[in-house]
C-alpha cells in the first residue's frame, strides 16, 4: 500500500514495514529542497507511528542517491530554507538527526552510486545492504568543501575505523561493494536484483522481536556508542530492561520460550 502524496519520495507500507524510495531516478535521486522537506516530514511522523516497526530505504532507478543536486542548489530563484539559522546546510543536516532519533530501525538498500549526502543517508541507517554494483564516496571534498558533512565525520570512523575513514574522507575516493563488506561498512552484498528481497529478510528477522524490545535496542545502541564509559551504557541497559520486563510481551516471550513455540507479541 502506497501512503502519503509525496513528489520526490514513494512510501509503501506492508504491515509493519515501510519501504521508503527516493524517487528522482532520472536525476540519480539527487537531493533537492523539496526532497529534504518530504524526508523531514516522513521521519518526523515516525516517532509517533506505532504501526511501522522497520523502515527499508532505497533509491528508484540505477542509483541509491548521487548526493546534492548541484544544478538545483545553484538556482537563485528557489527559496532557501532557514535551517536553524544555517540555511540549506542545517535544513538537510537535520534529516540525518531525525533518522537516528526515529525509533524504527532503518535498513538501507544501496545500489549504484551513493555519494555525498546520499552516502550519509546510508551511514545514518542502522543496517546497510549493498548491491554488487554499489559505489560510495564522501564526494563533498571533490567540490572544494570539507568532507566533514552531514554526519559523515561522526558515522564513518565509528563504522570502519579512523584510518579507513580518513583515507576515504581526505581523498573522496570511491569504495566498492566488496571493500565495503571487508571493512564492515555493510552487512551483506547481493546482486542488485536481490537487494529488496534481502532487505525484507532482515526486516522479518527484526519483527521477531517485541515492539518495545526492538525500539529500545536501537535507542540503547545509539546511546552506548556515545556513552562516556561502561557505567553509563549499563545504566541505559538496566533502564531499558526494566521497562521491557514489565510488558505483557516480555511475559509472553518467556512463556513461549518455556513452551518451545514462537511468541505472539501484541505490542503491550
């Protein structure tokens, strides 16, 4: 079922899974102000969306996202958003914050080019699956800018380590699908035709968890990555486990384990 009346996005809802498509295939899904406005709207509404439990994110056509639409960005006739006082810079950057804040895990499906801001979409996701033709880069530095943009300097070294992150960001060079897998940038590499099916398999595995357990696991991981130490991470883990343990779903999960059957979670 397709939801929302977006111009640059397609959102398909199938039970508890949303599939979010960037939908400017003729422009390699390059980022424009209307696309950013629609992404902000979509991710804002996820926080209060109890039905959607997992989000798959991909690009229509032959590319995931080629980054900023330079031609559109250079058009002085297009109104510039305020973006927390930082103009378009802050307006777009907030999308990556919203991706991390939303309670639903995001699985990105990367085929073809994922450059600049498109690379950052992949980095801000929780799980990344690449097609064998995927090519990613921190393209910002190729345009006379800093490669520290749209969360890349935060996400990339945490995923692949400082040395590889420095190499990719200081040069803007592409990293192909095979090296993405070797460096743990992605969880899996498949044929392009199998990308959606593989992402759906990952989503179905996530849906075996209780709704609260899934949400709090994403939240706990995000907090632990930035935790100042073990005590802070364990404090959040303790809080999350106490919250989960008081739900009917936790009791059902324990009964199902004892009875050697699949649990039936109700989101309560």
